[in-house]
C-alpha cells in the first residue's frame, strides 16, 4: 500500500485525486490545498480539492506536517506553492509534478500564452520530478497536441487540463512502483533550446500593443494569446484611453 500525499487545489487536482483513491494500492495520508473561488479554473463540473476533502473527510495538511510523516510518493497538480527541499526529501519515490508546458523550454508560468506569442506549433504538458529549483527535475513524460490556427491562450489552458489528467493516468502504475523512466533536463538542452523561466510578474508587460502596430502579425498573436473570458485581454491606447482587444473566430 503506497502512502500518498497530494498537492493541489483546482478541480483538475480533484479529478486526479479521485483516480488515485479508486486504486486498491494507495492510502491518502493527506492533501495540501487552499480554498479557491476562481470560476475560470473549474471544468467538467468537478469541485475543488478543498471542497472534496471536506466532504470525504480527507485530512488537510501543511508542509510542516509532512516532516513528521512517512510518505512514499507525492503528486503536485498545478500546485501554487514552492515545496521546500526538506519536504521533498521525505518522499521515498519523490514528488511528481504536472507542469503546463513542454520542458525544458517552457519553465515557470503561463506557458500557454508564451507558446502562442512564440509561434509554437504544439503545446503540451510535462510530467516531471520536483527538486528545489523551478521546473528543473527529471522528465518522466511529455504529452502534446498541435496548436490550431484559432487557438487562444485560454484554449491552450483548457487543453492542458485534459492532457494533464491523461498524462498522469497513463504513467500512474509505473510511478507508484518506481518503474518509470526519468530523463535529466540537461541532456535535452542544446544551443537552440530556450532555458528561460517565465514569471507571473512579467506577463502584464506583454499585453500592450502600440496603436501603430495593430496590423502586424505579432500583434495578432498577442491578441490571441491573451483572449480569455476571465482575464484582462490585450490592449492598445489611443486618446489616453485603454482599448481592449479580443480574438473571435467568425
């Protein structure tokens, strides 16, 4: 019986948690999560991890609680906190993370937006081990789909939820029994591979399109990248007024 701890709050994490619970070879020691109310993060009618754990009486735990526990494996599902090295080291089989983006090229946040801005042909998720650095651990698996001509940044976010669940399920057996492959990111890097980390604080700087640039191809990419029913879109400024720009397929 593998002793499992899950890190995550959004409904995707709930869906993954349910899949792990259904197995006869796992025991959920607890969940690190927060109570969230962001409607844009819901999909497939799933509840948040916080809601699900309260209903099913699954223990809420903190990082410090884990230091007094003996877990086998952890799963981080779009978790919003940095997990300290002393916590990571408590897990015999490590902590596995689902990253929204293809590593090692897209570390950090908003890989969906940056993939469109950079004109990528595909977008996907990466299953990897967590270490003390950001999105730096060994890669287990990558699952991707083509980026369609009319895909917006929000469309890619939705794809990442679907792909994230699929990549966990197809690797779960091997992960629980330590039979999975692992590839060091340094072995993938080459002179043409971007090794930057994208940070949340940088994203707002990319939304602005100078008025005189509205007709060029890159401005079109920016509008698609930031089109979302829940977030501030791309914008231009004229007559000292901010004008929002959204992409709509006709």
